[in-house]
């Protein structure tokens, strides 16, 4: 099992930027597709972005497409989510997640991920 710890959340004004980080430990990071999801009270966890291991393929939800960039530094066991032009509706707890090596499950579905971080709060004020 991989332990994941997110950081970088906080309070930002609308139009601002944040970079979230997620660092993995416990097992090798190798082969894991890493995803970012977000959740607000009373709603299901929503896909934000994901990045593959072998080819670096990236996936984005329409809600943040064009305003976010997902990247990874495998040497540091860290994945990043850069978010720009933030809106109040981006306010949520953001989670990173790891999909096991070799899995072919849909990287945009929360059910495809077995390992989750504790989340980091992002609040965008208007």
C-alpha cells in the first residue's frame, strides 16, 4: 500500500492560483497512475485530473480543463496539480489517489483507485 500526503491547499481569491502536491511513501511509486479528485459536502467525489506512469498521459475533467496542469516528479515520488484562474465553485477538499500498476480501469473513476490521501482544503473566495 502507498501512503499519500497532500499539501498546498489554502484560501485564495477568485482568479488566483494554487499548486497542490501529493507525496507518496511506503511502497515504490513506480507504475502508479495518480489521480486528483475533489469533494464538497453532500456530493460524490469528483474527478479532476490524472497522470499515467509509463507515458505520462494526462486526463482532465472539463470543469478544470485549460485551468489546471497535472504533473509528476517520479524521483521525488510526488505528483502536482497546478490550478489557475480559480473560481469559488472550485472550493472543495482535494484528494490525490493512486491506481495500482497494471490496472486498466478508467483513470477518471474514483473506484479505480485503492490508495487515497487525507485531502487538503481549497477555498476560493469571491
